[in-house]
C-alpha cells in the first residue's frame, strides 16, 4: 500500500472471508485442513495485523472464535493433546498474541492512533467479554489440563492481562467459583504471586519473567490437588 495499491490487502481480505466461510466444525474434524487453516490465520495475524484489525465485526468475531477453539483444541476430540494438536494450539496462541499486543500498543487512543487500531478497540469496547473469555480459556488449560505448550500459551496470556487489566480480578473470581473452598484459597494465593516482578511491558525480558511465574503458578496449584 506504499503506492496506494490495495491489491494485496483486497486479496487477503477475500481469502480470509473465504476461509471463514467454511463451517468451523468441518475444519476441526479434519486435522490436515485445520493445520493449514490455523497456519494461515497465524501468518495473517502476525504479518498483517493492521489488516485483521480493520475487518468488520462479523469477520473479526469468526476469527477470534476460531482461534479460541484452536487454543484449546476443543473440536479435535479425544483426551489430551497430540503433537499435532499442540502445534495448532501454539499457532493460535501466536495469532492471539499478535492481536492483543497490537491492541495494547495502542491502548491509549490519541490523534495519531492508526485507523486499524481504532477499529480494533471499537470491536473490543462493543464486545467487552471477548478477550476476557479467551484469557479465561487459557487459564483453564494451564490449571486443569495436561499442557505441553505452556511457553506458547504464556505469550498471549501476558498480552491479554496487560490489555484488560481492569478485568483480571473478576476473571480470577470466575475461575475460583466452581472450586471447593480449599482450592479457591490455594488459587487465590497462586494468583497473588503470578505477577510478581512483572511490569507493564511486552519486551522479551518481561515476557520471560511472566512465563517463569506461570510455571510456578501451575506447579503450586496442581501439586496440592
């Protein structure tokens, strides 16, 4: 678009809409198709983030719904994650991280905020439970499931926590609701330590610190079960 040529953007937009037009249950029932599908979404979100942020609400919602299902591999069936399923989950994590990090970068809207970022924040403000729902799903995987790709999942988790910090306490309460009292207290204690020495930054050092804390968080909660 440097020269005002939207050919690539238009082609990617049409391709995305075609991909999203296939029923998600059909995609998830064929692992080879799912692998190609989520690889495509990952590359779009990572390499063309502004384009994804600019799409209409319906397209954005379909995209996020696909990524959330891929994160937990909810449609692939069977207990636990196979190696292929872990790869899909990690691809979705990278895609969500790209979107959340982009939104966090432009969290404070100014006159210089790009139109794409404004559009993304409009989607999020009009649908305030979208990203919190994904973050809750990620915590459920970390806490309650066998998780073979914790490092990959930790990346979008930090981006989402920083972006929707005002909803984080509420999310902790939601996660504890269905637990017995002793587990609720243990989870609360683990959450108190999760953000220790973690700053409001998405640089590599801070991401690594959060990942270390998340490893301890998961271990401390699950060890006493």
